[in-house]
C-alpha cells in the first residue's frame, strides 16, 4: 500500500469508528433509548423485526445494538479485531437497511441504496484491506 492509500484507509477507519462509537455511546448513556419503535415500524420482514421488538426480546436487542455500535467504533478507532468487527458491523447495517426498506425505496431520497448499504460496503472494504494493520493495534498484536 502506498503512503497515500494508508492515510486514506486510516482516515476512513477512524472516521467510521467515530461515527459508530458516537451512535452507540449516546444510546448506552440514554436510559430512555430503545430500538422498539424503529423495529415496530419495519416495512420489510415486518414479522421478524416486530418479534425482535417484543417484550421478551427487546432487552437483549437493545443491549446488542448499544454495545455493538460502541464496540464497533472502538475496534475501528484502535484498529483492533477489525476483520471480525467489520463483518459483524456490516451485518448490523444490513439489519438496519432491511427494517427501513419499503422495496425498492429505503427512504424517500434513495432507490435501493441508502447510507446503511454504503456503511456495510465501507466496513467490508476495511476488512478486506486488513485496515487494522494500517497504524492500528492489529499490526502490533499480530507480531
């Protein structure tokens, strides 16, 4: 990788990391936050998402959502465990995508592709590029 490519990969990794960390930690710190409303309004696979929003599931769903985003952000910022966290983060983004998808419109301003697809692709790119080894802890741990 050239120096310019390393800088770009590092900046992409850290900026996505901050985005996910902030999204997660604000949920963790807000005791009123819940994914229930988001899940109950799902348009695609509504039965599945409403099951996740049920009283028997919403506790663990909220926990995984809050801490999944937070830990994904930390992983990206520090460049540690990046391959696994990026793949799991991409799966999370696809879950977000399908819950808002009213085929073929994920939102009023897009057709098939929205920000969740872009995030998922960027996360998978970081995993493929082994971005945790670019000025990250994966390089130090791998030694």
